């Protein structure tokens, strides 16, 4: 299959040939990706709120910056928050400035970022394989219907924003390889925004494909020195952009905060993770789960087999160099989480779309992906109804959602579909339907167990009447935004509970538990909180050390 390489294709910067894609090739993909992103966002907004602990924590940081009118240093419960840079918090507050403080905007923001990323994937594919527009239309569809992307397309996390910066940087690298004006400035912008989005991890995503450019761009030839000089200036330019925030923030936040944002957090995650430490091979068995359900489709593997025989054009070499080198780099990093690989999903799906196009175009039966979806639904039934029935506040809704998967899987597995394009559309539609029914059923059914609004409202009501409230043990801002708390919530250690209760006899103490022993004082109110309960105790009932010990002996 003789196709135009992105390195040898003429630059379409002028003339009618450049205007046609904007009118014909972009219009329908933009509409499709926009409708999918909007649908995922709306069903998520309708079925759940912000999930503790991560989403509620980031909302708490944005809210505290808002109430302090301090947009330089993020704060969590009165202390500088050094774990993440401020770009996501700034975007949340920008929406609040435009439309008022609300929860819907921060929760819709990931969907908007996902939509922009789908357009960037489309543009990346058009640059890599100009003569294969079907790949450009298909790769974003494969991406948005993969398990990992579908989960984080509606989550208030930093990884979707980081992915946007990564894809922007990759576009800059390709433009620089094609010697188009603006390539290096685009990379500099991506590095700077990436540093402000999630810190130096952006370099782990963008430096390997840039440093290994001779592997995918033999055309560099004698211009390697010029290439690496341009790359260096781009990285330095991005660093200067980030320093525009980091230097004044470090001066205001203090020495400990400065050490954390410049060195501590990144060094600990890379060398010896203070959280999420995993062995180097941890990502390998996770890959099939992250790329579910597409890895179950035989049509993809037939295409990969055909593509493996070659020839590998520069576009394929670019994506393989990018994905392979970054995957190895992340495997060597100490701290690991599934969402850390989110920026690599577009690259894997670009290769998948390319492989599907090169595979045989025959009648397809999607029996294996249908079986995978059914098995995933069965695993959900076992998880909820057998292992964790206490989480289900609306069992009928949860059961109805799982039951609705059955006709989807039966139709998908029992239909022979002619042609790979229709097969891709059918499987993508089935995944989106599964996402819809699972949100409308099981997720909506268990949401009351994760809803922090009742306890947050109770805390706010106590504080509004002048009653002091303290949280026993560590506090991650779970109740800050939902209760619109404008002052830090005091925390107290277990050993300090009797003393605090004696100093605040009319106060209230908050603690979570699964089951109270018979000799523990009962709370005045208790609310579901994940797989446990969170209770509010009158301080007077915990003044005695024996009462406090009985409470803390609870499971």
C-alpha cells in the first residue's frame, strides 16, 4: 500500500488544497466527536457527583483559592498544596468567573478537554498519514471508546489536561520535522503548559520522541545539530513560561513549598514513590484492561499482523518511537497509576486504526468483544451484589443497568457485520451504549454511598451557628467544596480527642467507621461514606479517654 509519508508530503500551507480539509474532512468528525463528548459528559453529570477522595480534594483546592482570592499558591485546608501545579485550578476558576461558582463546570471541563484531545488526535493522524483520512476519523473513535479514556473523560483529574499538552507538543515536533514555521514555539508552549498542568512529567512524555528523532526521521541527515538546538530552545522556552508562575509562588509559599514544587514531589515519584510504588513490570498486565474492549476484536489483530510485515512508514515509526520509549520510561519510574498512561492511549489507537485499515476487509463477527462486555457486566454484578452489597442504595436501578447490557451484548455477538468500517462503528456504539446503561443503573445506584453533600451540609450548619467542628485524623478536603466551607476545618489526632473535647464542650467531632462496638458512644448523626459511615459526635461524649478508646476500636 503506497501512501504518502508525513515527512515527504508537500506542506499544505497555501492554496485550495489546504482549504478543502477544513470544509470537507473536519466538519463531520468535529460533529461526531462533539456529540460523543457531550453525551458522555451529560450522562456523568446526571448519574453522579464529585467522587471522594480525589475529585473532592481538587474541588476543595480550587474553592479555597477562590475564597482566598489567591491564584498564585494553591491551598488545601489552610496549607499550601504542593502536589499539583495550578493550571487545572485556574481553568475551573475561569469558568466560575464566567458563570458563577458551581459543581457542573469543573465536572464538564474534562469532557471539553477530551473533545479537544480528539480533535488533536485527528489532526495528528492527518499529519502522519495525509493520504489516509479514514485513519484520522477512526483513531479518535477508538480512543474515546477505550476503557481508560471513557473513565477519565468525565473525571476531575489532571491527566486529560496533561494529554492535551502532550498532543500539542507532538504536533509541534512533527511541524518542526517538516520544517514548518511554528513547530518549536508550539513545543515550547506545550512544555510550559504541561509543567503548569502536572509538573516535569511532561518532559517524560515529549523528550523521548524528540531525542530519538533519527529513528523516525532519517531526513534529518546533517541537520541533527540544528534539530537538537531547536529542541533545547523549545524546552528552555517552556521552562521559562512555567517559571513565570513557579518563582513568585515559591516566594509566597515559603521554603518548604518551594522545595516541593521545584524538586521534592518529582524526585520522590521518580526515584522512590511516597505513594503508588509498583514494580517495573506493573503496567504490562494492565495494558489489555486499559485498551478494553478493542484488544478483543480479531479484526484488529489481523490488521496488526498485516502491518507487522511492513513496510513501516515514517508515521508508524514516529508513533512506535513515541509510545515505546515513553512506556519504558514510565515503567522505570517508581510511582505508577493506570491514569499515568492516558496520554499514550491516543498513540496506541493511532497504530490500531492504521492496522485496521491495512487488514483484510471481510465480514466481521464481534462475538469476542461482546463476550468481554458481558463478562465485565458479570464481574460488576459479583462486585456489587455479592462482595459489596452495602454500597447499593438503589438495588433495582443497579440491577436494571446490568440487565440492559444483555441485549447489547446479544446483538453485538450475534450479528455478522460486513466491512471493518461498519464493525468499528458497531463496536464503538456498543461501548457507548454500555457506558450509558452502567451510568444510568449501577453507578446511579451506588452514588448515595459516595455523596458527601449530607455530611458537608451538616458541618456547614454547625459552623454557621458558631459550633466548633474538628475532623479526627487526616482530612483531604472531602467536605470543603460541597459544604462551601470558607475556613479550614480543624484536625485533631486520636490522642488529642479528649483534650479537644474538654476545650470545646459544645463542639462536634467527625470520624469514619464501619461498625461501632457496644461500649462506644453513638453519634448524633451518621452518613454513608464509600464503604463505611462517617459520624458526627458531640464533643461532650468523647471527653473521657475510655469513650475515645472505645470509638477508635471500631472497625
